C-alpha cells in the first residue's frame, strides 16, 4: 500500500533561496538531457512508411562520437542472487549500445560526474536529486517513444520554461529524516539544504515508512509530498462479497457528476467554469502589462492562486462525495477510465464541392467544450479518491470496462443507440429512464454478475457472450 501525504514547508529566507536555486539547476539539467536525447532520436529515426534510399545523412560515427561504447561498474551491485553474492560486480564491463540503441539512462547517469566537473554550480546539489532528473527524462521520453498497452503514446516531451518546472525529488528519504530542531520545531532533513521546518499537520500512520519526498513549488509557497509505504498492507482488494443490496453502481458524467444506480444523483459543480469570468479578467489584465515586470508577476501569481483555489475546492468536493457514497453502500462499481480515451479530437469530415476540398462540421466545437468540462470534472482524480477512501473505511471498489455502457439497455442488454444530446433512454422492453441512470444500473449489473475472481475487469462483452450461451442452452433443452 502506497500513500502520498503533502506537507507545507516553512523554509527560512536563506533556505528559500537555496531551494529555488536547486530547482533552477534541476530545470537546466532536465532541458540539457532532454536535448541530448532529441538530437540522437532525430538523427537516427526514419519514418516506417517511407524507406530511405540512403540510410542516414549524419554518419553513424558522428552520432556515436560522444557516447562511450562501454561503461565499467564502480561498485558491487545491490541485487544479490540466492547464495548472497552480488549479481553484478565492481569492474564488470557493460556495453552502452544494445542492438543499435543507446542505453541513454545509464549513459547520462554516468555522465553526471562530468556535469559536476565542468559546471561546479552543480556541486551544491544532492547527487540523488540530480540522478532523479535523468530518470525523469527517461520516463517522459520512453512514454513518448514506446506505446502503452492500449497502443497509445504520450505527447512529445517539452523543454521546461522558468515557470513550468515545479519540483525535484529526493528518491531516498527516511522516517529518521523527520526530526525536531533546537527550537523544538518539527523539521525535515533534506540533503544539501539542511533542516527545513515543516507544518506537520498529520502524523505518519503506524507501520508506514517514508520512501521518497518531492519538493514542490506552488503559488503560495513550498510544499513537500512524501511517498509512504507499508509492504504488509496489500493494495485495495475487495474482501467484502458484493451483493445486490450492499453494492451501488455509479456513472460519471458532465451534466450529472455522479448518477447512482438507486436513482439518486449529484450535480456537477463545474468549478473552473465558475471561476472562468474572474480568470478571463485577470488574463486580459496580464496582457496589458510588460512581460516579466513586477506588476506582471503580481497578476501572474494571482492567476496561479486562482487555479490552486479551484483545484483545492475540487479535491475537497471529491472527498465529500466519496464519504457520502460509501455511507450508502459497501462496494462501489465504477467504470475503468484508463481503458477509454475520452479527451480526443473528433475525426475530420471532408467533401469535394466545385473541385475544392471542404471541411464539414464534425462536432469538434461541441467535443472541445465537452473536453474542457471533462478536464474540469477530473474523474480520474475522483477514482483515486474513491480508492483511498475505500481503503480507509475498509470498503471496496470494483471496475468495469466502460465500453458500450451508455448505449445498451440495463434490463435486456439490447443496444439502444443514442446521440450525445439525447438524455433519455427508452427501450423496447419497456424501460424508460434517464440515460445516466441506465448506465449506472448497467455498470452495477455487469460488475456484480460478471466480475472475475482473479482480477481483470468485467465488461459488457462478457455479459453479452454469457447471454448468448444461456439462450442457446435453453433452446437445446426445449
Ligand atoms: Zn431494454
């Protein structure tokens, strides 16, 4: 079980300057390492749909010139085999290039000593913090180049401007790093920064160990987010047997934030939309000021504070909803949002008129508005909150595949096609109810009857297959 607890840091003036300097060094290092990856990537790739006649414009030797071919291990590896001997040993030689691909993460990690040699500024930085920057580059780059299990790649990583690099991470913190100083204040001991006073508003739950800490810059100051881990507690597993009585299905949406399978609903508060007017005013004010000037900075800060306010109200609301929902039931059935990619562009529709290519209306404007509301609703965050609250209260969350849950009838499982604007579901079998309520009921039905004991999400497809089988069985019997 992993938790993250966020605390406010109360650094002194001197510490504030140091933390800001560390963050800036991390940002520069990130951009530099990202640039290194991009240079190699752009000079070595070829599009798969167009075979190049000549291999590469840049000679191979040029590409690999600054990359050492091998690296020598400087100490015994931490991983040990069954006999207790380290798997890798000091002096072992590894190749930096594997099948034509440069092992960038290890190359860049090994290159950090040169960074410290040529840019002595970096000596003030904790070495693990610096290593974490390289790991961040690796994560964002591999997310971009390798598709996930659904076949989607993340967007191209961006170089981070002054206001867009907001945190750095200590990958190995410890419970012992939270200590009291001479003035009896609770402090956190951060490498190369020292003891920073912290608003310790909640204690670390018994059994949990501090694993890592991320120092974050927010609109109103510095925070630290601690990752806590208890290996003895397994991640959320439904131990309660879901039954028709103790289970509720919920449909997440825009018009109704949550629609419950018992017919109740919670309206969408539309947090960002409410502050939109205020935001627009501030933004037009910002446009009038000289970029980077003092008045500009003041307004910029007001904007970030407004965003922070919206985010906090939203999170608070989601916690309240979670507690309300679990007061009504023991198990919640929710759609698994990681399966569906909701915020995407619609397909372009074209036609030829008078020998000219014409773009037809494809509903992108409506979809854009929906996307905005979707992001404002932050359903993914709600699910994370539901999981956490379930764990805290000893209740359960079940997931179902969302595919088809808004189109099929919950009672007879037949398909009843609907446009986005149609809010009512009426089926030939006699069911007539709000479309969201239908979805909630269907989600509950799938989650209850077709849930698999060995993990894996239940889906409408399985339900339909099952129905088919039962129908066949009945006719044979007759
Ligand atoms: Zn029906």
